[in-house]
C-alpha cells in the first residue's frame, strides 16, 4: 500500500541513541526506558490522514498534496524482563535499536542468547492505534476516512555466529476497513482491483555494527520490502540503503541516520496511465543530554527528522514529513 510509511517516523518520534544491539543483561530483572515530550510535525501526503487533519480535500490529481502541520504530545518506551540463568529476555514496546533504524512498530516478543552464536528473537508486531487513510484517496471533493489495521510477526538474529552481522524478517498483514480506491473516477471493477491496498508486506533487513572507536558505532543497513497487495498497481518492491552513526558518552549521546531508497510498482496506475515509481531519502538526528537536573538515568532529548518521497511521474504520490521534538527519557 502506498501510504507515507515515512510519516510514521515523524509521528512516532525517535527514541534512543544506541546504534548497537542491546545485549541481554547478566542479572535478572526489569530494564528499559520510558519517554515523554512534545512534537511539531509538518507533512504532505494524499494517502495518510493525520489525527488533526480537518481538510479532507486533495490539491488536484495533477498536483502534489497540501501541507499539514500539527503539534502533539509524544509518549513511548519499552519494558524488558531478563531471566539471566537461561539468557532469555521478554519485551514489550519499541526497542531502542529499532527506533534509531527508522522502525517504530511495537513488539511483544522474546529474545534468546544462544551461547556465542548470537541472539535470536521472535515477536508479535502491532501498532498502538490504527493508522488513518482515505477510502478513496482520488475522490474529488470530500473524502471519507478509513482505518488501516496492520500486524504480523518478526524474526531476528543479531550478532550472527558471534559476528557483528544482524538480520531480520518482518511480515505484516494490512487491512483497510473500507477500500474504495478509484470509485470516484468511474473505473471498471477490474481497474479498481488494481488499486486495492489490502494484502501483505515482507521486509528483510541486513546490517553490520562497525565499532569505529570506543563510543563510536557505524551501522550500514540494507532493507528490502516486498508489498504483495491485492492491487497490482499498488504492489511494489522497495530497496533502501541507510547508515546510522551512534556516539555514546557518560554526558551525552547522539544518533544520526540517513537513507536513500527506490520503489518500483508492479503495474501501471489506471487513473494516471503510468506507474508510481519513486525515490525516497531521509535524514534525522537524536541528541540526548544525560543526568538531566542531576537525576541519574534521566535524559533530555532533542529529535529532528526530515523525509521525502518523490514520484517519477505522478505528483499526486509525492510526500514528505518533517518533525522537531523535545522531551525527556528515563532509563531503568
């Protein structure tokens, strides 16, 4: 489904500045973090409806979408419990090492240390609340909103065979409450089927943690996504290369990300007579000042991100998201 998956980054707010894999603690007990703050967000998308978007009109089928802005609170975190004797860890939430890699799905899962062969994990992937889109994004006039449910499973293997290589596979099932794409354009039933955004997605990640120097980590990562949707004109292959740089010291931490990707669709969009192939790029930074106000484990945070998706031939599919967030995070 061609939603602004990139908007999810700005909506969620980045958490954490740790680029390396979180190791399983040597002692049993709880660990994790909670965060709270405020965010200013600007975005453009004809396929994403923000919670504060009152305008249900688009800017014309031949034009890029209108700009929307909002201010909103942000809350997040993750909780983990470790069974040190068996090297097992159960977790709930958005883990730090996922967040700094532009991945904001919530998870309920378990991780297991297997000697020196690495850490394997399995989890149920879900969203805290359904995303919102339009029943018929191409409707000229007032559009009706529709919820999008997305959940699935993730399998991961970190520090593969004792190396610094990591890999994961994520499956998601995508279901719209009411899919009506193209109805307002007088398409035939077969043409509307080409725009059906229900279906499944498969994402594969491969990365490497390169410790450049003490406290400095560089993580190159290759991400391939296959969206196998009911509509062939909205099914796609997306390849993305991204790099995360992380620095951590006793006083402050920083995580900076950059990525570039390309999306190729299976068939021509019947409304525009061409495909919606696009290029994406993004950059973001998360800065944390530790021991805020002299409180141990409390950090102040400043987060800034910008992401853009530009379609080769269809301006209607262009999208961007930019955000600035301020808040605090407490680790335990």
